[in-house]
C-alpha cells in the first residue's frame, strides 16, 4: 500500500525525458569537474551553473508526477536564484587574468535574502511533517511571483555578463588580429538566449497572474529551453580553450605597459577663434586638434608613425600572418606597442583588430578581382590573406565591403565580361 499523500508516478514520454535530463545534467557536472585543465575555477563555476539549472527540472518532475514531498525540499528552489551570479562569475573567470574565488564574492549571495524571507514566511503555520505539493505550499499566485523575482535577478546578472564580455572583446581586439577561439561569442549567444528564456518566463507568469494562461504549457516550454541551455553551455565550456595563456598575457601586458600620457593642448589654427566645449567641432582643423588631444602624442610624431605603418602594410603585408599581434607589428616599426595602438585608434578610428582585418579584406578583394583567381576556392583565398576560417572571412568581408565575397566576385566577373563585350 502506498504511503498517504504520495500518488503513483505516471510514466509517459515526457516523464522519461525529464528523468533523463536530470541525470544528464548532474552527470555533466561530474564530467566538467573531472576535466584536467588549467581552468579549475572556471570549471567549478560552470558545473555550478549547470547544477543550478538542473534543479528546477528535478522539482518540476515531482510536480508533473503529482508527488508530494517534504516541504523543506522546496527550499532548493532558493538556489535557482544563484544561476545569475554563477553565470556572471563564470564569465569573470574566463575574462579576468588570475581570477580566484574569495570571500569578497559572498556578496552575490545577498540576492537570496528577499526570497529566503518569503520562503520563511510561507513556512509559518505549516506542519513540516505533512508532505504537500508545490502549489499547496506556494499557492497558485505566490509561485509566479517568486518565479518573477528569480528571473529578474538572472536577467540582471546576464546583462552584467554581456557587459563583461563586451569589455573582454575590446581588450583582445586591441592586441591580437585573430580572436576566434578566445572571443567567447558562443557564450555571448547563450547569455542572450538565457535572457530570452527569462523574459519569456516573466511574460507567461504575468499572463497567468492575469488569468490569461495556465502554468502547465509555460512550464514545459521553459524547461525545454532550459535543457537546451544546459547542453550548450556544458559542451561549449568543455571545448573552450584557455584564454589567457602565457603568450597572450605577455602580449596584453606589453600592449598596455605604458600609461596613457596626459592630453596635450594642441595649438589652434591661426586666425580661428577658440570654441567652447559645448560647441560642435566643424572644421577640419578642429577635428585634427581633437584627434591629437585624444591620442596624447605630438602631431608630428603621430603622423610619422602612421605614415611608416601605412608603408609597412602596403609593402611588407604583415597582416598575411594569421597570428599577427600588436607587439609584433610595433617591433617591425621600432615603436612601443602602446604608442602604435594610440596611432591606430586616432588615425583610423579603428582598433588593431579592425585595421588588420580591413587590410586582409582589401587584399582578398584584390585577389578576387583578378580573373587568374576566379576558380580558386574561397577558403584558399581566406587563408592566403590571413584568416583562419571561412566563417570569419565572410563576416569580416561583409563588414568592410558591404557584400559577401561571392557577391563581390560575381560582380567583378560581370563587369569584366561587359568590358570584354564592349571591346
């Protein structure tokens, strides 16, 4: 005879899928923790993120099976609030050199206080020895309200993670010309996906509170999306190579070793009145003045380095090296990496990464416009001009040329045929 308050589990395909998802989620945690890499802290936080995303699936499996469990077990839902902090700290562990877990990080646990207060309030007057369903404990209205708070916390930390990734992108693009394996674009996409899940969850909870929808369809969709997030972040994290290798650390250190110089007041053009900071810069002279002030370098020196760089890029084509870094380019010019970085930023309006890939695209356009190369594969062209993959080549080409390499090639072929026919 079954114990009172416990109903028989209905075995169907979705219940089996839930059980499989739970077991795989926690199994992935074990696999991640067992990886022998130099990213111990990152792996620990990744495993925590996966585990925290698996807990709601486990709780929902009890709800779906209509199993009443000990009330205190629902306290595990409080841990789901930590999905946001765990994800944020995982991003920090990947994007910060020497990141370590410390007591200072305990402040992120403060997000649990409001939810814990609500949970303790709900325990008031409840017989803890009597099992009950999650809806009996929270109530049909309090559960969506609790979920809304959880999702708002996760969304806030997800947005903070995106900001962190954006800063990381700018950092590495300032010193290296190929960022495919270290730009964390896969993680950026997953975080955006997480924000969409939370927004979807929020919207459906609000619609439930207003009486427009039931909880069941919403729960199934959210859990399926959550399961997808678990799989992708697990395998993405396990495949992610170490970002700050000793070589990259040395490159970034050399690139930023010189402190920014104090901005100098460049002389204004003779006969032109001084303009206040509120006035728009309109003349070419004012634009040049502002540019020199921003760079903090003497105008003559800045122009000289830029001219030398232009000659080097045109004649030597160092950008054909797919692993070119800012310090390497600076060494060829006999300049300091920090000075060269200032020159590139002020003269071209781009960072090192954008400048070098722009040169690579220009070289690719030259090759594609030549009939001699019309039968060559795009991947061959891409690798010859310094790109490591065809996808990066296509993305950069479209960014700089406003068309795909194939469109550019076809357009030039049509123009060549038209010229031949006219002749």
